[in-house]
């Protein structure tokens, strides 16, 4: 697994008290999220960060969403390359 | 009559990792610690890895020797805590009596149930135990729901399994044991893994099971007690039942009664709901360094960082402590042929042997010491106590792990404002540092001596020592 900390553009749905990413753009590719396998949270100081473990095209990605600045980070990638 | 469910997740950390990353599913996975993952031991092994003989607590080279295809995954305690929180949210729908035994083990007590006559159809026999005709173990409990609970215990267990699959993840499995007391529920839950469901309905069923398991397979009998029992000529629960209570009391003092009851499937301890958990008895941290070191400046930095984390937790909890314990573990040392392996003494020291180690046998030497200081929540005062002890126990050899804890805790009483300028300045500074660090993360503001030190991050331990769930 490749660990990253790369700022990315994410298409996301904010509904009620939840957030759900459905597409993200990485390396000029639009990647459609097929399943969200697990969601957990951590705190960096007082900032709440959501971590989404997702699958797309047989690959694994971990996305982080920082609630304090509304920024998305690609945290890890595991693919066949 | 009480009905207690013991719910135990199977290969918990590894299973949660497989849930998060489907590419790991069906593969041998070992979960290990953080950035130092090549040097720590396995925190968990997946069901697939266990088939190769890989076990929790095993050194990584040893595990890789047994299973060269083992995939090592960096553990993430927050992921496991999240999973436990979701799971507890499910359980609270069935009963308020939920005891969090550890991060992956929970007792649930269902009250107001009448067990009624037990249907005696046999279930699948775990571990090929012979089914005794007429015994009740393995028989489902009757469906006689009380007003407050719409489901019987067995239906409750099945419903919990279904909801875990839906709400925590389809890959996360648990074994559930149902019985009339805590110990028998735990024993029932341990009989068939993964994804087991076993009922021990009464004392007769309990005795049937107890007569077919080892003494140390039940919670309450560890290595030391088993050895003492063996020395008394007791090798099974059948033997244990023959020992008079007086003899057990003479040998084990008050614990003799526990053993007497255990052998008969009796246990009066009640489920302790998570919101009534006992008060914190100690606050501590330990850290495995990513290399062996005897550099005093480096050890000092690591120790001070650990102490600062402890002091901040004490201040958050408004506690002060006066007993400082420190322990160190030396670098791995292979045993020479014929060398006698010392027995582990306490958590503070001793030797931790790995007789089948990569190098043909070896272990970690360790040492520990306690010191008493004035009641405090100050990092520097705790550090001074810990450092003095460290210098007394350190033999100058390379170390790989250092740990420190503060016990003998009491609530911090409001104090008169001090007129001592220095003390007042330190108090103000500490308060400001805590506020900044709470907002921007630990060690955003830190002592100058820690600048350039390695990153130490607080991670919750699997036993959730002072963790309170808010559900």
C-alpha cells in the first residue's frame, strides 16, 4: 500500500449529518467510488477528520476529509500497479 | 434467572482491516504496530494466517517464517475503536447492561427472562466433543420473551450477528456464547470460532463442557494457577470438584472459593455496565523505539514525551498521582545453548522468552522500578521521578522499549493561589500549553528539549483502560 497525503478534488454528497464521497479526481483520472467499506474518525487537535476506506475498479483507496477546512486528502492507494 | 451473552469478535483487528480493504480478504494478514512495524510483535492475525500457526503476540520474523506470504498491515486503533462504538450502539438496543470487557469482547445481560423447560435437540458439536444424550449444552433457549424484550436470547444473538454484518461490515464476524453466568458465557463463546454460537443452559451442561476442556481454557485460571493446581494433583475440572473447599481456601486463600465455584459452573459476578466502569487506577504509556539504542539523550526525549502525554491526561481527568513506575525492555538477545531462561516476574521486569525465535531461541531482558513522589500532575515532576528510577535500573545495554505509568491516583483538590512567582508562571504556562495542544494536537507546543525528537502519538490500547464510550 502506498501512503500519500495528496490534496484531491472530491464530488461528495452532504445529507443530514453525513458526508458521502462518490467520485474523486486523481492523476487526471475521474475515479468512481463503488463501495465505501469502512468509515472512521480521528481528531487532530480539535479538528475532526473522517477517513473513508473505499473500493473502485478493484483498487483500494483511503480518503480523508478534514471538517475544519473542508479539504479532502488522498491518504493511501493500493492498486495492481 | 440471568441470561448473559458473551460476544467476542474473531481476529478483530485483522478482520476490521479486511473489512476496510477488500483486497486483504481471504489472505493471511498480520496487524502490527505503527511506523515501527518491522520491530514490534503481531497485534492480531487473520483467520487465514492462524491456519499457518501465526499467533497474536508473535515476533514478525517468526510469523514470516511460518507464513512467508503474510501481509503486514499497520494497525489503526481508531479504526477498531470506531468499529467497537458501532457495535456497542447495536447492543444498547437489546439491554442497558453492557460490559465492555476489552475492545473486542463484551458481555450483555438480558434480564426478566424465564428460561422455562429447555428443548433438548442437539446442535452442532464444537471441536468434535461427543454429545451426551440428555445434556442441555448446545440446546437453544426457549423463546419466552418478556415484555421488555421482543426476542429470546437465541434470537437476540442471531439478530446481533445480522446487525453486525449490516452495520459494522459484512466481513466482521463474532462468536457468541449464551449462558446463565459470565464465566460460562465466555467459555461457551470460546468453544467454536469463527462465527460461533453456543449455549450452555445450566450447571449440568456446564459440567459436561468443563470436563472436556483444559483448566486454563476458562477465564480465571492462568498459567500460574494451573501450575499450582497441577502440583496439587489437579489436572481437570473433574479433579478440581473432588478437592474440598477447605483445601482450596488453604492453598489459594479467598480465590479458593472462586476455583471451587468455577469447577461447578457457578459464578455470581454481575455484568458491570460500561457507564459504571471502575475509576481509573493508573495512567501510562509505553513506546517501542524503531531501533535499539543506548543514547541517553534519545531515551530521555522518549521518556519525557511519554511523561508529558501522561501528565496531560492526568490534568484532563483532574487527577494527581504519586507512584511512578518505569520499565524498559532490552534489545532481543538470542539464548546460548544450555542457558537457563528466567521466569517472567511481573509486568515491571523479567524476561520475555520466545523459545522458538528466529535465531533458535531468545528473549527480551527487561527491568522495572517504582518510585514515590509528591502528588502531582506535572510532567517535569513525574519525569524527574521516572528518570532517577531509570538510571538505577539501566545496565547500560541497548533498549528497544520504554514504558512509564503513574498510579496511586486521587482527585486534584482546588488549591490556594500561590504567591510564588515561579510556580504561578509554570501553572499558567501549562494551562496555555494544554489549551493550544488540545486545539491543534499534542506537542504543537512543547518543551525546547523535545524539539527534533521523534514523533510519539497517543493510541488507545486494546484494553481501553480509561476509555469511556459515549453511546
